[in-house]
């Protein structure tokens, strides 16, 4: 299974999606896989090693699932979901924007994608806490704030860490041009991603709705 997919990769129509391992997963995945391989090999010398090999293999399988990064056939639309998950809240902002917050569970794909094509104007890491992402105080959590210069103007997207997800891995720097649906970063083990729709853009999702990064439209015509 490939480790580093191209950030531009998407699935041509009619082709079966290929699943890879997310960039930024190596510090977690490689040691776990190595432990599983070593303890499994040692079971040939002594069956007692199975006590360690079985959980190590199970953990490796879990890591494969947690850090999967499937290719996607990107949906056409003005604003698409940057994250797999469930719409947690939709809030009107004082400046006329609308915040769409998507909660990502540990079972979701953790790779986030650009909601629009454009240019990354800033990527800012802000230190904070690690309360559960569904908690109202999670707005003060560790986060990475993205700004994209797009045809709709400035679009803000925020990756928020949670109680388990304590590391956000941006794939791009300011000045990078991005395609809609392109991979832009990873939140290890889930959490929350907020997208701020500009004034005049009508929300096309509702609270409780499941979303798929690169596929689900956040707006409506």
C-alpha cells in the first residue's frame, strides 16, 4: 500500500478508487508496523510472543484504517466539504459569514481537502487546549487557521485538534496554488474542521448530515 499519495490525485470516472496511507502518518504507523512484524517473527521461536504479536497486529490494522487516504472523484460546486464527518453546527457570524462545523470521529478519514480552488494566503498555527471537539470550548483548542484567495474572495478554514487528535499536519505553505478538493492537511485521529462561507452563499447542508471531503457540497445554487 503506497505511503505518499500525490496531493493532486483524484479518481477518473469509472475507475475503482485506490486507497493509500496519508502523508504525516509515518511517525505513528511505521513503529507500530515494525513492532507487529518483529513480534510475529519471534513467535516462530516461542509461542509466548503471540501475547505481544496479536495486539501489535491488531493495532497495525487499526492504523491502516485510521490513516487511510482514498482517492476521490471531486464534485463540481462552488464550495465542497473539506472533511469527512458529520455537520455539528451551522452558525451565522457577525460579519455576515456562515460557519459550518464538521465533526470528525476517529473512524473518519482524517485527510482534509481544499473547499475551493485558489491560492493559500496564510497558514497559522495557534496553540490551545485539547478538549473534545464536540465541546463548545473546543474553539480554544490547538488549531491551524487557513485562508484561501478564491473566486468568492477570502475563504477561512480551521482545523481544530481534539482530546485524541493532538497534532495537525499542514501539507502546504502560504503562496501555494490549490485545486478544489486537493489534499491540504491531516488531523491525526479526527477532530473538527470549520469552513466559513462568505456572505450571500446559501448553506446546502444541515446539522446531523454526513459529509465526504471533496464530494459533499456545502453550498447550494
